C-alpha cells in the first residue's frame, strides 16, 4: 500500500507532499472489556468531531410479530431516559404503565376486526388520551436534541436498515464528552415515553416514503417478492398493519435483548486526542454490562425456480426493476459483482449508459446496485425508466443483452484498470469528511466483520479476472434467478 | 513564494482532566466545556493575469485538487419562450464534447483518470466543477477549461439532452411531493422568470444555435470567479491557471441584462392537485426577503424557532405532540440576488388534511402576535452561533463559500460579524420581522392528494383553483 502510494507521488507534478497517512495507519482500534468496539481517527482539518454508534441489529433480526420494531425503537430512543426528558420519572412511570395496559387492551379489541366492539374501542381511546395527557405533564420534550443543539451539535440523527441501526452527531471538538454522557445514559436508562404518538408519526413516515410514492412502492413490493423466506424481503419500516400493533413492551424487549455494548461499534473521527478520548469513553461506557450476542438469521432463501414478475398499477410513468440473487458481502463472488456493477453502471463509460442511454436512447436513467442489505445473501439490482415511446420490454431486452455479453466476451484489461483507478480515487476522497469516514468505519466493521474491508478492497478487486466475470455472469444472470418488477400506468398512456 | 497556508487556530482542552481510575460522569444538563477558540479559516484571493479572481486554499490531507468556476449566468436570463435553455446549456457543455474532443473520448479520458468535470446552470449561477487526483491535474484542467469556454455542443448530444428533459417532463407528476414543490414555487413567483417552468413546447423549440449563443454570451473570463482547494503547489498552480485562462480580445464588453425583482402583490390562493394517494402533500408560503435586508439575522432566528429545528414550534406541535406528520417545517430561503421565499410544508394522512393546514397557519400566525420566549431565543441563538464552525469543515467548502460571497456581493466582514449580528437580535426584533415578513392570510396554499377523503372541503380554506395534471406530450 505504502509503496504504491509513494510511486504515485513521485509521478505527481502538483502533489507536493508524501501522503504517508493511509487509512490503515490512521485508524486506532480499541476493544473494551464489555465488548464495545471503538474506532478512532484524528483529523485536525477543523475543530469538529463526528461520533457514530452502530448497533449490529436491524430489521432482519425482528420476529414476524414485531416487524418494524427496530425502526420504531430507533425513533423511541430520542425520547429520553430516567433523568433526561422528564421532570420526575418516579411520578411519570406509573402513568406510563397504565398507558401500556390500556393501549394493549385497545389493540386486542381492534384486532377482533369486524367483531370488535366500537363502544369499547371509543372508551379505551378516551382513557388513553386522558392518560397520555397526564403523562405529558412530566415530559421535557426532545431534551437530547435541545442539549446537543445548544452546544452547536449538528446532524443529530439515526437510521435503521435491514442490517443495523446507527445513531450519529457532529459536535464542536471540545464537547465530545456531552455525547459520551448522553449516549451512555441512553444505552442504560432509556425510557420509551410518548410511544403511541410516535407510532402515528411512523405511520405518516410510511405513507410519505412508500404508500404515496410510486417508485418506492414498487421498490418495496419488488423486494418483498424477491424473498419468500428470508427476512430481507420485509420492509424495515414494517407494513402498515404491523406498525398499528407495535407496543412499547415489544420495543423494550428488543432494546433489552440487543442494545448491549458488545453489539455496538463506535467511530469517533475528527479533532480529538486519541488517548484521552479512549479514556473518556471508557469512563462513561466501561461499566456497562455486556448482553447476549445477536443470533444470526438462520433462514436461507430457497433457490428460485423460475422468473418472478410483479406489476404495480400506479398514477405514474412506467418503471422497471430487475434483480438477481447473489452472495453476501466479503464472499469471493461479491468482489466479482463489485466489478460487474462498475462495468455496467458506474459513470458515462459504463456499458448500460453507453448502450441504453446514448446509443439506443431507450432510457434516460439507469442504475446498478446491491440491496436490500449486505450481511446476508442479497440482490444485484438494475433499475431503469423507459424513455417514451420506448417500452419496458425494449429496456428489459437491452439489459439482458448486456448481461449476456458478460457471459461470453472477456472484459478488456483497460476496463479493469479504469475501475482500479476509480477505487484509488475513492479511497482518498472518502477520508475527506468526519461523518463519511465514521459512516464507512461503522458500516464495514458491522457488515463485513472489519473496517479493514475498505483497505483490502482494492487488492481483492485487482485479483478479479475476465474469466471470473464470465463465470459469475453465467452462474447468476439466469432467468430462474431473476425477479422483475414494473410500474404500469393506470388507465394506460392516454 | 511560500505556499499559502490557512491557519486554523484552536485550542482543545479536555473538559475533565483524565486521572487513572477517575469515574466521574458529568450531568448533560449542567456540564461545562473548555473554551474553543475558533478562527474563521481564510482563503487567499489572487487575481489572474486575465483579471479573473481566484480563491485558493492549499490542504495536503488528501492527494486531491478541487476547482469550481462560478459564472454570472442563470435561467433568469432566458427569453420567456425558451424556458429550459440554460438547463440544457449546463448539461450539454459537459455531455456534448469540448475543445474538439468528442464526447465519448472525453468521458473515457476523464473516467480512466478517475477525474470528474461537471457543469450546470441554476436560476442565478452557473457552475463548472472538477475534482482530480493531483497527478492528473494538468490534463483534467485542460478538459475543465474546454468545457467551460469551448464546448462543442455536438448535435447528437443536444438531441439526447432534449429527450431526457422531455422524459423528465412526462414524469413530473408521478410523485405528489414533486408536484407540490413545483407548484408552490410557480405560484409564489407567478409572472416572474423564477416562476417559469420548462414545457414540451419550450424544450422542443430550442435549437443548437440557441445553446451556442447563450453560452458565448455569458461564459467569458471577465464573468467568472474560480475557487481552488487541495493538494497543489501554489506557484505551479498559478502558472497553470495563467497559461490556461489567457485573456483573449473580448469581442464586446459584457452586458448583463437587468432582471427585475419579483414583486407580486401578496394575495392568498388555494391550489389543488388531485392524486389517488392516502397522504396529502401541503405547501404554503409567499415571497420573503433578500440578503440585503437588515432583518436577515432576526429571520434566521425566527426560522429556527418556527420551523427549522427538531424542537421548532411546527415540529413540536404537529409531529411530536399530535403525531400528524413525519416531516414538517418552514424555511425562509433568503434570496441572494432576488427576493426569496417563505415556505411551510408537511404531509399528513388525507383524513387530517384541513386539521394540519389550520394548525400550521395558526402556529405561523402566533409568531406575529406575541414575542418568542427567552428560552426559545436563547436556544436558537446558541445553536446558530455554536454550530457556525460546521460551515468550514472542508477546504473545498471554505473556498467556494468565499467565492460565493464575492459572486453575490455580500458585504466585507459578513462572515466575521455573522455571530455578533445574531447575538444582537432581540425578541422585539423577531416579532417585528415576523410581522413584516409573515402573512398567513396571503399564503399560496398548494394541496396535492385525494380531496374526497379530506376532513373538510378545501373550499373552507378559500377559493380553490384545481391544477390540470394531465400532460399532453407531443407524439414522438
């Protein structure tokens, strides 16, 4: 790695410094006794720091009676602790317990569907509203946010995926201890107050992101249709009726079971003193007891035995998604897929762009990517919108023709070299922001097992041969292994 | 000459001294921190021999050089019947080949080097940007110059760009959020070029010559500012820039057409778009202010308090307390050249549409009735002042920001005095700014969704104008 970089610098007329600091040299790794993993990088470009915590638990780890709970819990973990977000937890707690009892009765009644008693539902709803109003008297609204904000924190957020859940913040560098104080409290003493109002917020999030957005609705339907058995098929946000029956008790169980230091990866990147930062994190998180390991998902998606096609009728122009099952991150064939993705879909020299966009002009937009997660076997996806008057069929045929070419014609060496050059550039670029680096460190540590996946990636890609590409294309790009999803315009094209 | 180095002086002292075995944990409500002495990073301003200003900031952390040219051009200069012209020029400058290098060759050369050159034109600024590993700087700079000054606009690529824009027009009503965003802007800027949108007719009327002429008129060395950051040697860089951007004889003196300020009278309107969805998209607003107003600091604080944060009044009531929405907020987009907008937005289930609209209007009106609380003012002030440093986290953002301030003619010392100006704002200032700039009765209100499921008819909110969402694309 170092040798390559030095050689590059010698050739560079404009670069004036030896860039000794590769990622490998910059990252400091520290494993705490309770299993929490720290990844630290000093960057002194600005007096700021990014702090990310990733829990190795996502929607793929949910049971079927609690779909959406990983994401719901992520929302709830902004609501405070036994000391923050409340004026008097001792007084608040009994009311929260009553809310839970009434809410569960209400859900049980509603679950009777057409046999449910409307009067009973109305009465329980009334009780719930009164109790929620009582409880709200003790709430200090969004106190985590208030505390971070007044100290200049930005980008305070969290996101949940199939594979994991991540909480992030950017702070002025002198205030990192605030993060340690809040986050260690949240990990030990979270209180999921205001649960049932927040559940309505999540329903609105679902309507906004999926129900009312045709392309995303197609996406959700397509992914669900691609997996009959493996939980990767289920939407992270949950189906609407799943969300309607989520409870605080379910969220608390999920939190207790999975949010333990041994399931957490922390990345702190920015203007820090590494040694002092480790000591500070130890001081706040060191005494937290480890929990149980998250069991791996044991379900294996059965091999597809025929093409699956799904259609969505929508008030929207036609759209196409095509997917093929493929192996998880870090497997030998996954690196070959990385090369294929770049050859077909990255940039203006990619085959899809040159053939479908410039030459045939049958689409104005085509994308190639992996989804819906990476920890477990996933999908190689091509998504394209036909350009009128061209049809889905024409686009589909053109995509398949390019995939077939990969099976029969070896990729030119120059194409492979271009990919390696691109990766070299990206390796440099991604070290340029605190948040970007923290994101990558936590993501790859969690999904590939080590952040070193990033430093080893170019070497693995360099070993991929034209023969590997032909073999992988032949193995995976088959009709049997294919799912196709499309939008058909409601009422046809009038 | 010694390479110019930015100096960022700061001092970090660990808030709590670390002793072996110290288990002290501070209370987040009361903890205090050592001072952090943040100095605003500066970029060097140099004028090239051709007269072009360049902002420079050397930073050797990454072996990368970034460069951006900001050009005084924009859709505001388009003739009325040619809406979409500047967008197309911005696209085809890059995609259509330049300096005699055909598009395919340029794409191949750039991507083999892992360099990138991109161009675009917005409403009041054009940008050409490049990024490259230092070792490929010279060749990437040549291509950058060609794209900026010598685009070929090859006929085939003009047609492809036209077809892409036409396809995007066909799809403009697919997502209800896109419809609402577009229509609120059109309604607020009705009658002004900022409110114009491209149509099948305007796009199909554009000729290659239109593109060539528009480019020639604006993309000239005396009409742009450069910003360069990254791992360069100052002397070599300036030599390269002086060689690359040699002043030719300017054919004519530069004349930028006068564009009037939008000055629509404030007048309310309800605009409805019918979509078969379970959630309604709501946008409301009117004209705002420009950066030249002395009220911008009061407005920034007002913005944070009303709808610009997770604990803003709109967020707190509509999302946190009532669970009516996932996303809700409001924003004064402070105009840099032209009067900007105030827009409040949310999406809520069809059955709570009127409830959410009325709540939003009521919360916004509240800003004009009573002064904000001390706690609100302090929270907003502390956030805006303490997070100021996040505007300066990368060399590229620092130089482009400096170049942008010059481009839009911000006063000297704008950044340096920014925090002091925020600190001076009082509750009375915010109240008078609210009274001056917020007029809920005169909101343009855009509602996209299924009115048959609304909790109240839209007519209870005013006279309703229904949008025609049927598109009539010409047969290809």
